[in-house]
C-alpha cells in the first residue's frame, strides 16, 4: 500500500481517480446491416483502475472486416452489447496507478483486436495499447494495425525477397495494395499491380505508380501481354490475391518456379482455381494470410515491435501514406457505413470516423 | 596405371573388358502413342568402361508418367532415339575398372531418372545406381523409386506428423495411395482413404484396410458423413490429392487448422478449387509434389539414403508390399501399354515388364 501511495504521489498527472467521462459509442446487440443494428449510445465511463487507461479516440476507420463482423459474417464474434470497430488512434487522457509506460497526451493504437473503437472514449488495459509518435499523422495512425501490417507480413513471411525481386498483386488499388506498393518501393522490390479496367484508369495508374508501383495493368492487359518475357522485370516470386476467381488464376500463371500466392481476401466471392501442372511441376504454393491471427499469435513478439517501428519510420520519413480516405463525423456513421458497403470491392477509399468533429 | 592394374588384378571377377551383350530395348524416335512409336530394337552393347556397369534388367514397371513421357505430355523430354522407361531392378553382370562399390550379382535400382529401362540390358554409371538387398522382392524393388518414395516424402516433408495423427487421401487405391496406407500403419499414423464407388467396393475396402487404411470411404460417403466429428479420429493435418476437381475440394474440407493438401496427380484433369475462407481463416495451404524434382535436388542427400533404407527394411520385414501388379513379357509390351492406358485412372494395378520371360 505504501508503494502504491508513493507512486501515486510521484506521478500525480497520470492518475484520474475522480475523472468522469461520458462516451458516445456505436453499439449493437445483434448481427445485421450496420445501418439497422448500430445505435449511438451514451455510457458513463468509470475512472481507469490499476493497469487501465482512459483514451480519447481521435479517429477510427471503417474497414470491410468491421462491416462483416457487424453482419455476423466474420469469424470474430463479439459479446453483445458490443462497441463496433477494431482500429483507432487515440490520446491518453489519464491512467490507472499501475500503468507503467503510458502518459497523458501520448498517442496510442490498439495491440489487441476487437476492442470496440467506434466511440469517443474508452477504457483499455495498458497491455492492449501501443504508444506511437505524435508525428505519425492521424489517418496513418488510425489505419496502421491492419492494412500496412498485412502488407508488411505478406512481404516478409512467405518467401525471402531481395532488392530487384518482383511481387505481383491483384486488387492493387486496395488499401493493402497501396501499402504493398509503398513498402516495395522503400525496400527496392519491383511491384506489379493488376486492377480492373474503369473509365478513370489513367488516373488510377498514375496514382499507384506515384505510390511506387513498377507497373499497373488492367486484367485484360495482363491476359494479353507477358511483361516478364522481356526480362526487364524478373518473374514474381510472390503474388498477393484479394480477388479470387479468374483474376487469381491469371496472376498465379506469372509466378516463377517455387512462387507463392498468398490470398488475403475474396472480393469476387469466387474460389481460387489452381491448375495441377504448376502445383506439381513448378512447385507453386497457395497460402493464405489473416492479420488478426498473426497479431494474436505474435502479440508480444519482437517481430511485431520491429514491424511497427519500421512502418512508423517510413511514415515519418514521408515514404508511407494512408490510403485515399475521407474523414466522417461519428454522427454520420450511417452514411459512411452505407457508402463503405456500396463501394463495389476495394477502391482504395477508406472512411475514417473523426471523433473531433 | 600401376594402381589400376593392381585393382584389376585384385578384383578380377568384377571386370568384363571382352563382354559382348545384345540388348533388346523398347525405343522410340518421336512422341506418340506407345503402341505406335515404340519398337523392339536390338543393340550390341560395348563392355563397361571405367565407372560403367553392365546391368541385366530383371523387371521394369510401366508407370503413368512413362506413358506420358512417350506421348510428349510430360515435362521430362528424352533425347531421341530413346529407350523408354524410368524404373527397374537389375542384376550387375560386370563392372568397369573404376567401379568401387558394386559387384556382379548385386541387385540395383536407379538413383538417376530417365535412364531408359525397358530393355534387357543396359550400361549405366555406378553413380546412377543404388545397390539394394537381394531379399527385396523383384516387384517391390522394380517399383521402389517412384511410388513408395513419393508417399514417404509427402508424409515427411510437409507437416510434422506424430503417432495418432491422421492423413487423408483421394485416389486411395493408387500405387502411391497403397504405399501411404502401409507407411502410415508402420508409423502409427491414421490413414483415411477416399475412392470412387464401384461394383466391387467391398473387396477394394477390404484390400486397402488390409494394407493399413484406418477407414476407406467412397466419395459419396465422404460428402454425407463426417467421420472426424465423433473424435475417434483426429482431423487430418495432411491430405494427398491425385484427382483434383470436386474430390480435392471435398477432401480439403476435412483438414484441420493449418492443414496442408499436397497434390501429386490430376487424374480427373480438373483443377484444384480452393475456397478463400479456409485459406485465410484456417490457414490451409495447397502445395504440390514431384518426385523427379526431389530426387534430382537431393541426389546424394543423407535423407535419400535414409529413405531407401527405411523402405527396404519395411519390405524385408513384410510390412510393405508392391501394389497389385501383373508381370508381362517384354514382347507383349504393346498389350501392357494399351492396358495401362485403358485403366481409367489409377486402379492400383501396375504392369511390370518381366525381362526373364
């Protein structure tokens, strides 16, 4: 008890035993369409105790997986009533008396998944949070734990890549796709992107090449020309697939001997079709990746710390930016959720709830 | 020169400088159907020099890949004119003066692939041959390097199996399938086999269970009952697919979390279809295996020696037998090749050319 008092006394600014905050949260008590089941609810939060931290949420993105979770179509099932949302960047308001490494004013992002983040304030445990530099922009920080980490891990964990190697991906304009282009550019890896044709294809190609893509092709262009034949780009050792169906089959055809295709999404809702010949004679492998699982299994692993350090450093150096996004006030979540749903597939535009509005 | 003379002098029985042998071989000079392009040709063989070994072929099987090679449908392309065939067991007749470890009378099987084995006699290099015990039966020895080794490697190289684990496979009555059942039984691993329904299904199930299968189901039975639900058998960590299409998809559904499906054949000529969900959320992997590649890449590896030792030991202990087979005289190769082709898929019956007839 003496020790506790002493600590309280030496760090008075970090404690907030009498703090009273009302959180406005998007909650749901049954699965369904977000516009139907989400309700803006006010809850009085109790002061953070022990290892707890009171966080003022600054921004929280709407990811496709969040929508699927609300719909009940995702393998992660929340306990009802649940606050929706999985990612955020917040500011520490005050901390319980056993919190060791967080101070008021620090920016934090979630280490744990499924915390419920579409809210103005929340009380989390210190070990569920990661402090990151305030120099990391709000949009980048709010979206750091899912898409950039997915891109990072898929580039690191399946084949050994060296500068000059090539990676190919479909859905190259997705949020993960944009992260892949930027990480590849930073690491000297060639990054070939496949996108669906569209009226504004030139602008899209320019945008992705601006991020670091070595080449961007439509699905038709990919089918009709083999850009690896000339030898300017090496055949890819690694492919990322978030589409499935014919697109995945086409992309996998370009893989080099012993190449690996990693599936992390299934936008077309069609399965991946794998020809027997390349499996056997080229030793192509088809794998999958789920960031949520990796994060749980590597919660405190040094690889995870290294990953966050690397990505934050690139952001601070201006070499990594958030995907195209739009900030939306919490009150307008229904419009944002509907818009997020109506975007057919991944167009790279992400809606981020802005709790400061 | 002195050393050479000394060696010749100390091992006179091994040399055969004046030996003259006429080999009768099945040769082809263009791709096509075996009955059209294979011809029985006589060639006078020169005496083995240096590291060469004159081998009298005792038995050589007709594998599906041999037929495909002759047809030009296999990735291995021989130099014409070529002797057909890839496997054999033979007896050393005599050896060149630099041969170190082979003696006349020794039984040998090929370490190298594509040697051309449908012949009565051949001259090979010592390093292309592996001596095996004369106690290993001719049918077992003649078929040891492809099917049993495929089964062995697929069980060893993709997931770590322990006694009590389960493996599932379609085409469970194929030659590889039969080898899988036997190795699993020897190693305490549960082996579930899927076969197509047929009039003599009971006899087939009995035969495979006799070899060591823990359970044999038809494709319909697999679809309608989940034998892993009761918990008597653990969900398989590993699946082998030589069929493709719906059969592969069905088999892959039974895999445990982090399970691996290894494709080594494509009997149905349909691709493997991989649902996105299990790839991502169950971390199922789809791989391929080609024995020819493994053998080339591990030509002198200790794992290869260990593999042959293990398999030969099981054969000598009566725990591993050749697949159902029929010995056919070399002169009747056309009938055998036609019969091998007409067997729809793998029924487990292998034709073996018997050079002693």
